[in-house]
């Protein structure tokens, strides 16, 4: 089910990617974790404000892939810890934490073969951030793909 255009991170690059957003960048680095067997996915953003030692993790909670992110918790070492200050519904926050921690634990094993960690790209037509796996794979967002022949 993988395409030649896939922006999937190699297994050994997953944790370094999550731990390496440039300090002080408000929007950080965005990734979509997709299970190819179920089609389920989550989009997360990793950011590191100036002076912070831990990487902050935000979960995409709405449809605007630039602004619809809510604080989830911190990534310290090789584990995501859900913050008691998160405003994400408890069940959704816990599920995101389980998915992230499972992905980190299994990043370098054969267990990750049906799960891809996709680095968000930009639409080749309009430049908007891409977070939907099919759009990341093709390089075009859903609206722009309608205009592409």
C-alpha cells in the first residue's frame, strides 16, 4: 500500500524527528501517524519553545491543519507524557498518548510495517501544509487535486 512518493520517515529517523524541532519555532515539526490496515490516523506537532528542555507535543483536534492544534503533553526521552493541563478530552488524549508511545517503542522493529510516520509536506500547487496521508503521498491537497489533470 506504500507509494513511491511516500514521505514516510525511516524507522531509525522517527524518534530523532520527534526530538528535533528547532528551538523557538512556534509551529515546530508536524507528522501524521497512519495505520495502513485500518486507515486511522493522528496528526501531531512537536515544538520546543526557547528555554524548554522537553519537546512539547500538540495534537491536531480540528480541521485546520495550520491552527487546530491543542497541547497534549511532553516528549521526554522516549516517552510522551500527557499533561494534566491538556484541554483535550481525556479519552482522546490517552489514545493519542498510547499511539505515540507505541510508535516510538516499535519504530525500529518489524511491528511498524503497517504504520507509517509521515512528515507533513506542502501542497505542490498552493503551498498549504498537508496532513492527510493520500495528500502527502501525491503532493497535492484535496482541493488542488480536483484542479490537477
